[in-house]
C-alpha cells in the first residue's frame, strides 16, 4: 500500500498541472500561476516548519547533525540553482539581483531554452519523488502532507513550464506531452526511493530535513522574491490572503494529522 500511495502522490502534481494547462487559455494560465505563487509559499513554509522538521527532530537524532543537514541542504540547493540544473532559473545578464525570474515567468528569455527547462524540471521532479517516498516510509500522514506541499508547488511550476515551452515554439499538444513526460521523473524517483531508501531507516530524519530545506529554499529564494513588488494595496492584500490560504492548508493538515 505504501508503494501505491507513493505512485499516486508522485503522479498527482504532473497530471493535475497538465489537465489545468489543457483546459485553460494561456492568458488565464499566466494570471493563475501568479496567484498560486502565494498559496505555494504558505504551504511550503507551513509544511516544512510545522510538520517535516518537527517529525525529524522527534526521531532523536543529534540536533546539531540535523541543523548541519538543514544548512547543507540550503547551500546545496543554492549551488544546484547556480548551475541552472534545479528549478531552471532564468537570468538576464546584467540584471539587478532582485530581478530574478523563475518557472517560466520570463517567457522571452526562457523561450530560447525549452529543452533546458525540461532537463531541469525532470531532475527537480526526480528529487521530489525521492522526498515523497522517504516521507511515506516514515508515516503515511506525513507522506500526504509532504506530497501536498510538493504538488502545491508543482502545479504553478509545471503550468509555468508549459507557457515557456509554448514560447520556445512547441505546439500546444507537444508542450503538454513533454510536460507530462517530465512529470514521470517524479514517479521514477518515488519508486527508486521506496526500494533504495527503505532499508536505511536511520537516514530518514536527515532525508526529512533535506526535504524541509528544499521547501524553505524554494519559498524564500524563488517564490517570495516574485511577490516582493510594489503593487496597489488591494493586490498586496490579495497576495497576503493567498499566503494565508497556503498556511491555513498546512495548519489544517497538521491538526488533522495529530487528531488521529
């Protein structure tokens, strides 16, 4: 059953995002992605800080080692993003550091690198699959919470990738197909994680901390900078409301998990 849960969870993000992309116009997709950034931010931070990290520390591993793993994870994701193999960040030469574009929002620049987008996204999805497998092997409810956080981030990311691939010159059908194939990398990571990570239960607390570092890094380094723009006050309130929705979702899952 655990393997079945892992397969369902790893398939969810890619399939849901492809269905959304297939059903909605590109103009509406662009607006939808921007709104979901706030939700993703709240869910990722809430899941990392309220569920995944507490679960790791309850395993009685040395706190110093867990914090060192957290620090190492944050730095590792920074380095991976630097070489554009993780979450395929796209940058203009000479850009101001805060003018930092991710997940297909800079379509003109990203349109010249559709294959790079697919490569980076496949690596990202594979890593997510391993993380989901590790969480389910610890506890099914923790696996559901972790998968929810990942899927919440995957939907705007995958939809953004779809927009990038369209700007790279792919037809709508091919862009959807390539996006779906990229999503299968998460399934591969989940299956490998189930069979390889399973025998190494002592490593679970550290894998959970790595998962938390991924959530925190994505939220703080990728998503929050997209929200830090000077906007009319009504749009700013909307951003805060979407973050609150994400946090509320993470809190609700936490309360439900501890209620059982």
